[in-house]
C-alpha cells in the first residue's frame, strides 16, 4: 500500500534510542583493560628482550675472554717448555762446571798423597760430581790405611772410606792387595787476608 503525503510537510524522524550509560562504561572498561594488557605484555617482552640481549653480550664477552685465556695458556705452556729446556741446560752446565772445578788441585793432592805412601799404585780414578772412586794396588794393608790418612790430612777430601780390599791372586809369588776407596772432593774455603792496621802517628 502506497502512502501519499498531501500536506507537503516532512515526515517526522523516528527518535533514536539512547544508549545506556552502563553499556558505555563497560565498553570503556574493556578497551582500557585490553590496552593495559597490551602495555603489560609489551613491557614484559621489552624486559625479556633486553635480558636476552644482555645475556648474548655476556656470552660473547665470555667467549672472547676464553679465547684470550686459551692463548695465554698456550703461551704459558710454551714458556714452561722453554724454562724446562733452559733448566736442563743449566743443570748440565752446572754439572760440568762442578766437575771442572778444582781439577788441578784434585790431581795435585792425589799425587801428593800417593807420593807420601810407600808401595802403593793407583790404577783408576773416577769422578762423579764431587764423589771419587779410587782403585789401586798396594803391597800391604798398612799402605792403604796410610793413603786414607794422607787424603784426610790434605784438607781436600772428606768421607774417605774403603769399600773393598782383598789380596790379588793373579800373582801368587808376590803378596799384593787390590783396594777400592771412595772420597768426596771439597775445596777448602779461601781466606781473605785482612788489611794491615793503620799506623798511628
């Protein structure tokens, strides 16, 4: 059915229904809660992301420190090897120096001790450090004892001990004895002469 407006007046508009205030408040609360949740999530994400970045930086710093420590460890090992080689060379040089020290005095004092002992001959002298092993032949045991006394009196030998003494059976017609002595060769301390006292005027 068609309605015709014969009066020429505009038709009144239908009145809009008012939105309840409670519904508006609820919408704002929901929007506010959503925005608050987004902000809280962003804050947590930002904090976690910063913590992750800090952790990665610490890991990288530890890796660099580990690499430096590894290089330092290799250098220390190299220094230790060089030190061990130098210590070994020093020990060899020290041993050679110790064996060389007093060589002339050693031979001189042994020769003087043998000269003062009758009917005694030396057949072998071995030196290891400061320890001597002396082998020889004597016409009697008393000659061996006399040699020990002369070595001790010289002041260059300490701990003189006889290790073996027996009769030589290779020549039964002549009574001879073979012997083995050990002694420690020591250089006597050098005394520095004191300066003469100044004369009083």
